[in-house]
C-alpha cells in the first residue's frame, strides 16, 4: 500500500480547524455590554455591583496592567435556541485571550446579580452555560475582568517593568473579543473530543503497529462521510465512523494512570498575593461547576492557605467547596499551609507548615491528609521524610526533579530515606508534568517513562491548567472518559491521591530506596536571590522562637497573670509560612511580591518585638539589673539555655596589635591576623594550635562573578559563572574602630559599582571571628561571594538542614556530585578532617559552594564560599539593588556541636533588658547534643507545655530532659500534638529519659 499518512493527517487537521471547531457553536448573537473600571485595587463584588455602568463598545481596547474592569452582559435568548436535541445555550466571553499560556494573562470570573459566583472565564474555558444563570431566557450577569499582564513573554526571560505596579504603564493590554449568546451543538463538541483523543493516541503509536493505521483509516472514513457544508447534520455519522476504534479495549498489561484533577496555583509569582486570592476563586468555582456535571470527577487541592482565603473572602464559594469535600470530589491534599520551599525554611517552620496545614483541614473538613504534596518546589530536604511522618502522614509526591539538568532520577515509586533513617513512600509521576491535559502525548510519555515496569503497574497524573488557567476542563474530563479503556493507551481512571497511594503501596512491596536529599539540578540561584526576603524569613523564624519561649515561660512562671497570645502567634506564624512559598522565599517572584514580603516582615518584627517585650516585662519585673535573655539552646555568657540571668563577662579584653598596616586580634581563645587590605591571612585557636587558613592564601576573600544563566534568571546559577571572576582584594581603608573588651576593624572596598564596608570583630571570650558586610549593591547580573580557603583535608562538607545536617562530597567523582556546585545550608556549614574542623555560620545566607585543591606541598585546601548577593533581571529587573547587611562568623577548631552552637549564636543576638528577677528555664537538658528547637503552649489551649527537640550531632545520644515546673505527666506526641509512641523516649514524672538515634526528632507534651 502506498504511504499516504501525511495526506490524510493534513486533511484531518484542516477539517478540524476550518469545519468542526467553528461548528461547535452554531448561531450566535452579541450581548449588550456596559462596564465600570475599578479605580485602583480590586473591590468586593458587593461594592462593584453598586456602581454606575456605562455603555461598553464591543472589540474595544481595555485594561492597563493590574487593573480590573467590571462588565455587565445583558440580552435575550432568541426563540427556538437550545430546543433541538443535542443543543444547548451558552454565553461565550472572550476578554482578548491568547489561547497560549493560560494563567499568564487576563482572567475573569462571572457573577450573578445577587453577588454569587457562577464560574471563571479563562483562555481555554470561555463558556458560561445559560442554566447557571438562574433559569429563564434572559441573560444578565457580570464579569470581573482582571488585566493581569503576561510576564512570561514566551519565556524569553527579558527584563520587564510589568512586575511592579508603579512601572507597569497605563496602556491597554487587551482588546475585547467575541462576547455573545451562542448555541452549542453537543454532537459536534463530542466529535471534536473523539478526534482529539484518537489523534493524540495515533501520533504516539509506532508506525509498525496496526492500531495506528486502523485509527488513520477510521479518520479517513469519517472525513468521507461528513459533509463540509453541513458539519452539524453529518456529525453523528462522523462519530459513528470512529465508534469502532474508540471502543476497542486496552491491552491487559497496559499501564494504569490514576488521573486526579489539579490546578497548581502559585501563591505568588508573576502576580502578587492579592491576585492569587482571585485566581483561587476563579479556579475553584470552575471546579465545583464541573463537579456538578461530572459526579466521577475528583479534584486534589493543596495549600490550606488558599482555602483559608476562600473562607475569608469568598464565603459562599467556600460553603460549596465544603459540600464537595463531603461528597468526596473536592479533596484536600498535602497537609501544608502552602507548597513551601523545603531547602531554606528552618526546622520549626517546616514543622509548622504541617501543623497549620493539617490543623486547618482537620478543623474545617475533618480530613487528615496522608500525603505531602509538593510537585513544584525546588529540591527536597533530606529532613522531610521524618517531618512528614512526624505529622502523621504516610506518603510524598513530587514532580520537579524531572527538571534535572544532568541526572535522571532512577525511580518513580520508591522509599525515600531521610537523614534520621525514616522511610517515606514516595511517588514521582512519570508524566513529568503537574498540569497535564490528558493528551495522548502525555499519556504515552507516562507509560514509556515509568521506571518500575514489572514491579508496579500504576502511576499518578495531575491534570488541569494551573496558575489561574482555570484548572481541569470538561474537555479533559472527556479525554479521561475516552481513555479509561482504549487500545494503545494507558488505562486512565479518575480518582484521589489516596486511592493511588493505597493501590501502589499494596502492589509494590520491595521498594527501591533513595537516601538523603533530593537535590534539584536547577534553580540553584534561589538560595541567594532577593536577600531582603531571605533575611526577613530568617529573622522572623528566630523572633517567633523567642516570642513562644518567653510567652510560655511567662504563662507558667506568673501563675496565670500573663495570657499566652496564642491567636496572635498563630496569625504571625501563618504569615511567615505563606512567605515561605516556593516562589517567594526563593526570590523568584516579581518586585511587587518581594515589596509586600519586606513590608510584612517589618510588621512581623515590630509585633513580635512587642510580644517579647511584654513577656519579658512580666518575667523580669521592674528593676535596674541588666539581664541577658538567652533564647538559645546553649549556655551563653554564663546564662543557662532558655533562661534570663546576669551575664558573666570575660575578665580579659581582646589584645590588638598593629602589623604591616593591618591588625592582629587575640582574645586568648582565637587569634586572627588581618593584612593591610583587611584580608584574613591567619586564623588559629589556642586549644588545637592549628592554623585554619591555607598557606599563602587568605580568607574574607570577596569575589565578583559574571552571572548570566541560560534561562530562569532569578532561579538559576549555571556552572560557567566560575569562569569569569574579579578577585576583590584592595581596600580603600582599613581602620581600628574600637579595642578593649571587644575589637572591631573596619574595612572599606569598592566592588564594581558598589561600595562595601566590613566590620570584622572579635569579642572577649568568643570562639569565632565575626564579619559583618554592608553592601550598597548597584550591580546587574553579578554574583558576590565571600570565600575562606582552609587548610583542611575534607572529603565532604556538613550543612545544617531542618533538625540536623546533610553531608555533601567536596569532590566531583560522579555527575551527581558535580551537579551540586551550589547548594543550600541553613545557619552553618562545617568542614573537617579527623580531629579538626572549621565552622562558618551566617545570619541570612543560604547559598554555598565548597571546592578542594591539592597544593604543591601536598596539603589540601578546602575552599568554603558563601553566596552573598545576586542581581538577576527577570522577573524583577531591580532585584537586590540597595543596601544590605550580611553577617557571618568563622570558628576555627570547631566540632559539629560547635557549629550548631555557633549557628544559634549568630542568629539569636544578645537580648539585654532591665528588671528585678532572673528567670529559671522551663526545661533543662542534660546533654548538649539534644537541642531544644521550640517551646510553646499546646494548640488545644489546655496550658500544657510543648517542647520539640532533636539529636543534633548525627550520632546516638542519650540524655534527660527535665521540666523545672510542676508537671503531672509527660507524653510523646506528634507535630499535631497527638499521642504517639516514640522510640527511645521513656517518660517519667516531670522528665523524660531519651536515647535518640542520629537526628531523631521528638515532641513532648508536659501536662501542668
């Protein structure tokens, strides 16, 4: 037979484009339009409906960036429309959409005149069924149209002013398209779905497979029997020509895909939080409308924050959502407050994502989410398995690792083993998207790509347009129905994530294991971009620690006269958790988002400082004695952990001597030498006598790199940045600011167009050298790092993560190790050889790199660098410009325990307050390896005290935690404070004996 495939395929493409698609809607009649433009920010529907609407021209330009236009649509359905079998009436609303990039352009939502939501208007979901308008043949409703600008710009990553309302301009960005009453021909629509499904399947089938040719010939028969001049009249015949190939059952061995509706909505990204709230309302209204028509359709909805917004701003819609939750169609998943970043949030913050998320779902819906759902976060901390399990959840889902630049994950369904040994059943959908359309191309890819064939038979596919694109559509549901049992296709079944995990867990017992973090080989710049946002997060985490500690202490110690501010602390935690969303904290959002974040962090700091001051006043009383409030889990200046007392000061000042234009700082514990350019040429500790700085080299080394990634500017650092570097060694001035009990040397430099002032300090009694770097940053597309070449033969580095640390190789033996050329650490990084180590801590930085070289003398230089600032141009062209203060310290001769202690010291600055009474700590722990991360009162309002602690050294540790107040019972609880059995915990009377495995996390409830 002659090969005429392309002839028939091109014939089909044109017939669909020019004959079938236009015939889906037959008769159409323009509606009468009027409009009102909101003068500034969006307004509630109740306010908009009170306005005077002026006549609106069809086809007119509208909508400066970020503005809102309210349209009123009125008309009458002509007699006889929608009466014939297979026809119905809909209103079609085109706000000027491009069919490309749904979710990244204008969006709308339809409202009834009584202020209730109908559904959203989206680029690929432009219809409003007449039956949803309340009955009758009259059309009268409103559309709230948002002129969100398209910042994606075809993903060219060009700098744009559109991400800041102040610079986005006044020109209209859209032009109204067709807005009309239209008659939908359901037979033609169904035919269109038949063709879409079969065509997608056909193009994925191998040429040598008969099934591909049978579908092609069925299309040929359809084209022959249909009349191009009477598509409506011959559509049924066309469907009949396809019925046989559409009815053939799937192979018995076909892969099974559990399809769950989803709409991944970034809680802020190329739009501000205020727009996310409206995006959620649009999408969720679409979803509940689709559920009314399709009882088998199921939607998985993550992020408690987004549903909390619906409860607050769209209560009528929230009621409808709650009804669908009860029906099992609208399914909360994930159990987190937001789909957060997991690299940078601290341990307690990561725990609170689940405390607040699961708590909200339990309170509002009675649902205890069993799966952690993070398809789009930028890598996954090795501490997550334990945190997820500690929250009472069983499963984990991710997708983003499919974006790896170099290495391919070897598994799709596996056990993920965390840093403490906890194993978590994990799925990585082989469809490689969390926004599937259920197209044949995607389904075939999922089946081909699945790595567990022969052991597992099922994978999960989330489908629906995200980010305000409207979520799942009726077309996607139709595709799911058609591929439920279709020869050549995987078997598609709509259902819940829980159904998937239950089936996958039951059939696949001997799972492969992935140990440690799931590092994303992409988006490494997110550890550094938008330094102010990162600094605000770190500061907020530690202020919340202090506020909860001192408020709990005051509530216990004052006999009830101090009221624990539970509601305020919960509200502030939730705001901090929101800003840990995976495009806010990583610095990958527009300027508007980060301006909001910085304002929020400033407000959080003000309020928490007030709360801390109130609790401290209640504890200390009125007096003139100066007390150090030590919120750290380690003793500080003679003050016990978690206590307030008079500080014990060193009786020996720092000795400062001048040397060759520089200075030698010596406090009897460590000795630092700074040359005439303020470079750290020597750093040693008296305990070991070791020199930390490699021979002939210097620390405090600033380096300015070219930073022009191939794409994803704010997200990415590409390895080739290392090939273009300016070494910053020359100082404008090096001066001694103060000497005595503490010593401070001030160094001023010029880096590019930026000025840098460093304050290098050594305190009496300190085991570390402090370096505070103030930068007036005026660079573009540059990366500033500070480096310390250490005389340490380290084959790995240790970086703090949630409730422990993770080791990473310093060599590049394999492609997996080479890909980790930039990585995340929390408060500290530590490099060591047996018997000696050095710790570098920071107050707000996350990006690090460690390299090693062999010197001519045979020694090894391990170079530790901290990334201080970046300057990407997309999506915020002015990212990070301005003044930043970046603090770090370096501690020679440090153990891992010393690194842990140094991390808290760097981030919990001394808090000195006047009062009359010292404060005994609520808890004493008899082993410094066991670190108390949080002290708070119980969520249930009982007044019981919750303490969360972990093993910090990565070794088996024993100890005793004792309550220094009357406690009648100690219980092990999970993160949600529910009783659980905890291995290694033996509760007693007001105390608990602990024998913890490496990095084990324990939460204890002390009843009062």
